[in-house]
């Protein structure tokens, strides 16, 4: 939209707006954009009003057809794709050749850094709009728990704090009111995904692959912008990012349980998130449906985007968060160490690696989005320590033993192992020196 809806202007008539809303909800009138502009004080811009009318009609249709469906993910996708399409550039033959060449080199170098098998799927080149399409299912699964709670809390608050005459009208359209918070969350998710689409470099930007079948993916327009802004050699940036993207995907292909395990951990954490009704009241207590002035709507939107409505964590929530952060740190740390080994002959590797680390350390778009949507920072706080652990294991026992820890969840290093790599290495050596009793019995039976 070219302008944001700031609600009724100072000269609007609240009675006119209430009468318009009553007629519309009762089915006595259609969504006449000129009447809406006059009643609600909206800017009489045909493009703005047509777009707003379309969004309102879609929200109503979704609410009426799916009264218990929760967040309108279709609306989120539509809004994200619409915004992502603006400024998006098509993929050229030159882009395809650059990714093909970089992938070939990355595959060769990764083969020398890890024994985890190479990928069999070709890389996918994405426009910003295509990235939204492919990433939405993962974001939906991660955000669904808190989305449901947020939508219910917001709709309850709006219902309880609306003027009496408006509450009466809304009683005739309970589905609409029930979906009010859901629509708000969907629109916020759409805006967040659109912002991400202009900045993400690859399919594993958030630490988890967007594809369940572990397929490397690159948003080439953003990669070229990234290289240009930092004055880095484009061909070397492609190679480094291909190594990083393919290392992520090799890991998740090898540890078939890992993606679902990570998603489940994050979802379990998110399910325990509570919405603080007092915080909603503090921010939105003076907001009602007949007076959504610009300042008030901006205040509500700012609070929503910052995650201000999410209640403080309980002790159990904190433990769940630490488990998630440990797992993400282990993934990121392993990828970092493998990338260091694989790109040691790339002249610009150190500069590119530092630029990538800064993106993660300063809280990039992915972290900000997840902080808002699920109250979770995806920036692994222990990533540096986890990388140190993986380096020490590799130096002491070799890459095969290091990578073998991904064979099963029970073998995964813990937070204590990250803090004390020497103890982990000693335990791994002891396990090799003292084979499992069942394995030994099998060897005895076979005469080995």
C-alpha cells in the first residue's frame, strides 16, 4: 500500500463510522470505499482504498468460512508476496552459471572437510517472492502456537474494550471479531516475511533449512547486494555461501531426525508462551474501534512488532529456551568449523566469514522476526563456544568422530559439553576403548 491506514481523521464522524459498520456487518450495504473514506476519515486515494477493501473482504470471507481456523496464513502469504514483489529482480542466466560454478567448487571442498555424504538435489535459485512461498510453511509451523494465543488475547481485549454500541453490532458477526487478532497477526507475519525476503541470502539463513528435502537455495539478488555493499568479490561470496549452505543441508540430510527435532523443540517452547493481558491493557487500554487515530494505531503496532505482549518467561520456559539455544548453537558451530576447513584456500574467506558473523551477532532480520513472532532469539548465544568445542573434538579425534555425534539425538553434546570439551573428548575416547556390551557379545558370537 502506498499509504498506511491511520484510522478516522480528526474531522471524521464517529456516528457515521458506527452506522457504516452496522450496515456492513448486517449485510445491508456492500463495501463502498467512498463511503468508508467519508465515514472513517481515510485518505480518498482509490488505490489505497481498493487494496484495503480487498484485504477486509478476504478477512471476512476467511472468518465466515473458517470460524475455527485461526490465523489466515493465506492472507499473510499474499501480503508478504505483494511486498516482496516490489523491487524484486528476475534470475538471469549469469546468476545460474555463478551458482552452478560455486556449487561445484563447494561440493569438492566440503568432501575434504567432512565425511558426511554430498547432496543429490540441485540448488534452487529464488526471487524474493519465491523465497516467501518456500519459507512460509516453516515459519507457519514455528509461529502457530503463539499466533493462536496472540489472536485470542487481542480479540478478547478488543471485544471487552469496544464501545457498547459497537459491541452490539459485533455480536452479529462473532466470527469477524474472533478473527480480529488472527488477521492482525497474519498481517504482521506478512510484513516480517516481506522484510526478510529483501535480506536473506540462502535457504538456511535462520539456521534451519526451509526445504524438508534439504535442497540448497539462494536469493541471488540479495547475495549480489550483500557483496556490493561490503565491497567483496562476488565470485568468492558465491563460493563461500555455497559452502555454508551446502554444509547446512548435508548435515540435515545426514541427521534425518534433526530438522523435525529442532522444529519440535521450538514449537514446544512456543506453546508455553503466555500473552500478558495487563501488558495489552497498558498499551491498548484506551483504544476502541470508533477511535483508531494514527498515534494510537502506531502505538499498538509498535508494541505488537516488539513482542511487548508476551509475558515474562517462567523457569520451565527458560529451561526450554536454553535447550533450543544449545541445539541451534551446535548446528551453527558445526557449520562454522566445517566452513573454515573447506574454505581455507579461498582468499577472501576470512573477510566474508566475518561479514556473515556480524550479520548474526548484531541480530539480523531473522532474529528480530522470531523475537516478535515466538519470543525466541534465533541467534545462538553459545555459537562461539560450540564452534570451539567442535574444533577441539575434530583436532583430538578426527572429523569422522566429530560428525558421528549427529547419528542420534542421544549422542548430541550438551550444554555442559560445550562448556567443557575436554570432558566430552575423554568420554568419547573411553567409549571407543570400552565397546558397548551388546556390540561385544555380537562380536564374540561371530568369532571376531
